[in-house]
C-alpha cells in the first residue's frame, strides 16, 4: 500500500532509492503500514481486539537545504529507522505465527471429547434423518446410497475448512476464538483490499442465513409434531392438520417463554431419550421382512434429483454448531485430525442417514412419506407409541432450535427500550410473534417433504457448501493455495456444486409446493 502523504523534506529528492517500498496487495493486513484509520487499532463495533499497527509519522525534521552533508546524514538516519521498523515487523509476524489460540481460551465449563461427540451427534441428528427415505425415493436406491456418503464427506470437509480458517484468523488477529459470523467478517477484513469494505456485509449474510435456517427448522418441527399426532388420531377421528397446528400454538408459545437454558436441560435429556427409542423401534420395523432390491428403482429422474439434494443437505444440518463445540473443548486439538471428534461423529451421522434412507426406501418403496414414522402400521400399538414419543421429543426440542434465532434478534429489540419492564415485555412479544410466524409458515405449507427440501436447498446449502469455500479462498489469499493452487480449484468445485444445489433445489422445492401433484 503506497503512502500518499505529501513530502515534507528534501531528503526524498536526494535519495529516491531509499523511499519506503510499495507494499504488495498479497501481504497480510497486519504487516501493512497503512495510514487508513479504517484498518488501524481497535475497530469499533466488531467485538475484536486488534493489536495496533505500527506506523511512523511523516518526518518533520528541519533540513538545511544548502547543506548536502545534513541531507546525507538525515537520509542515513532514516535508513536506520526503516531497518529497525522492518526488524520489528518481522518479529511481530514471527510472534503471530507462534500464537496458539487454544492456549488463550478461558472456559468456565470446558467439555470433554465424549461430551463434544454427543453434542455433535445431537446437533446433526434431528427430523432430517426421518426424511431420508423420501430423499432416496427422489434419487433412487443406489444414487441415494453413494450420494449420501459423498454428501457427508463434502459437508465434513467443509466443517474442517471452517475450523482451519478460524484457527488461521485467530493466529493472525491474536484472538482466542471466533464464531461463524466472525470468521466471515475477519476473512474479508484481512483479505484482498477490494473486498475489505464488504466485511460487515459478510457477517450480516452469514447471520441472516443462520437465522433463516433455524426458523426453517422450527417450521419443520411444528409440522412434524402435528402430522404425527394427526396420524395417531386418524385411527379414531379425522381432522385437518391445521387444527392440530392451532392446538399446539398456545403450549408452544408458553414453553418458549422460558429464557434460561438451564431449566430446559432435563427437557432436552428427556427428548434425547425419546428420540433414540423412537429411532430404534422405527429401524426394527424397517428391517422386518425387507423386499428385494429390484422392487425399487436404482436411480430416479433428473427432475427429482434436486429434491434429494435439498433433503440430504438439510439432514447434515450441524455446521452451525461446529465452531461453538470446538471453542468450548478442554482439548480442542482432538477435534480435527483423521480420528478426531469431528470425523468420528460425522462418520456415525453419515452411516445412520444412509442406513435409514436405504432400508426405509427399500421397505416402503414409492409410498414412503416425508417422515418414516408416518409409514409405520396404523393399527399397531407399538408404532402408535413411536409416533407419540417422536412427536413429544420434537415438540420439546423445538425450544432449543428456537433459542438460536430469538437470541439473534432479542438484544436489538431490547436496546430500543429504556426500563427493564419494557425490555421484558418487548422480549415476550418478540418470542410470541416468532413462534406464531413459524406456525403460519407450517400452516401455509403443510407438506413436510417439500418444506424440508426447501429449507435445505436455501439455507443449509448456503451455510454448509457455499460459505466455507468462499471464506477459505479469501482467508488464504495472503498465504497461498498450495502447490498448483489445489486449494483454490477444490474450493471452486465445492462452490459450484453448492450453487447448483441452491438454485435447482430451491426451484424444484418451490415447484412441488406450488403444485403438489408434481412427482
């Protein structure tokens, strides 16, 4: 970056070769000695404490214009100052390369490797696993089989990309930890000069998609509970699914007025037990009396393949919890690696998704529904108990999913009021409005498979497949992309794959919502 400050003495005329060398755009931000106040010192409003950038003011020493000796002496002194400054900059860069962010984290209750693995599994396994048989119907038995494994590998790699970028930026800025939106902000803020102005936009985009994703999950949870209750009650009398949605609205609002997560811990544990029991019993139904593989299609048409993509990427919904989990570990160095917590957890998740999708589609064929629990025998008492237990589990899990988006918006709403009573009232109204909003969306689109595919194609693909390669490309712009720029080519391929899934998956899901008869 070139200093455009006017020259103040004649030493620049005497020794032009000793001017400060032009900084290359590919040099890291923290090494550039810029006079631009936007990038020096502590930036206001970003929540990050940046080490000050050393920058020497223009030399104001008076020079005798008639004395060549004084000019030469002054130029030599300036050269010594420049050498000292370069030495300090090199030492600063060396210190940054040795900075280990994991050693500077202060955690009140760090989690063990096993605890982190359990949280990772819980963050990835939800209603998406029950929708995998319908995803296989849209892809075909064998396309779904290999496609889900490949999708799991790509999503896991993108999670590693996000963690690695977080570590690189933490070392560069000497921060102990960063979350998803902060990683997006810092990657742009320390990247190419032309992109730094978009750092705040990058943060807002990631935060917006996180909000959309969680609201989408809440809509799916609302509809899932209503459909499973309806399926049980249809054995006795038939009502429209919107009636059950309306009956759930008041208790859902009351449950989500609880603001402290510690009161929800027993509820979460109870929901996890019900989910595991329901999945185990559902799996036993799927494995009983399996037909031959020739009874289902090995591959589906191109028209339904985007629906498979949306459902599959929705199922791998855990990229938003990766950084919080890694940041809170007692031994974060065990999170990555070939046999680390992340790979272990995602292998289990991918195997579960593939198994449920494969055997569920093989068992029920083209009649498979948006949730495998809806295909269980109607008159069987055990299957009715599975539907009820899964409905209760998802109903109780709604609060945890809702906690994320409401805490993105609530601080802003509270800041617009002065008294504590007004703040609390505004927060209560906000929670009621957001729960009602998810109820309205579920009532307008009462097609579980379509709404799952839409949420996955729009928001999950943006967070899991589009954002990580963009962040990695910008983060390593100043570092390099490896031999033959392999990292750059790999990121471009993942980005193209994510964009194609985003466009075609959204289009196919909207088409199915508008015209449910399309198959």
